[in-house]
C-alpha cells in the first residue's frame, strides 16, 4: 500500500478474537426502525453492532446506516466504541467495510483513532484505516493510570 497508511489495531479483535461469533444465533433487529445485534459469550455481551437502519444487499450482507460497534469488558462495562455514517457488514466473512469516515474511541477518551475508508476483519482482529488517519493518545499528567 503506497499511499495508504495501515493502522493495525486489536481494538475489536482483542476483545473477541478467541471466540467464533455465533452470527446465525445472534438476535437481529433491522429494517427502517433500526438494527441491533449483540454477541454474547457465557451469557455476557462482549460485542454489539447497531445502526439506525439496514438495507439487505444479499441474505448475508447488510448496508447499515449510522453504524456503531461497541466492545465490552468481562463485567459488561463499555470499552471501545466505533462509529461510521454507513458501512457494509458481511455476516458470512465477519467483516465490515466503508469508503466513508470512521472514528474509534476508548470510553473515557484516553485515545481515539479516525480516518476515511476502513476494512475490519473479525477473524484476524485487524482494522485498517486507509486515508487521512489520525490518532490521539491522552496521557495522564499525574502519572500512570489504570487500563
């Protein structure tokens, strides 16, 4: 990739990489009224996709408006939030892509990553933001903070 910068993050993958996603078993709401698909492991939500609406491109590919993906810690407190105005979610390959903007931030604001054009592959735990990539890390001026 000559002109695009690769930003490889384990943001989503670190939370969910060790498990295979139960896509076919996940509760799925959609249509014009909104979309929500929480994924659970051992009865706890660890990942949730949502959006304001969906359009089926095929039986396993959805275009989602106001896409949001959230990761959760073991105690189900929010950890990371990613937002994009629109993306295509492939339920078979477990991937999300968009030519538009994306912004990912840690709850609490310690870091953010944003850019235009992204591809996320759940299987590898890899997020690539291809254009206008910007990362911000906010360090505590009072010493080390807990993760």
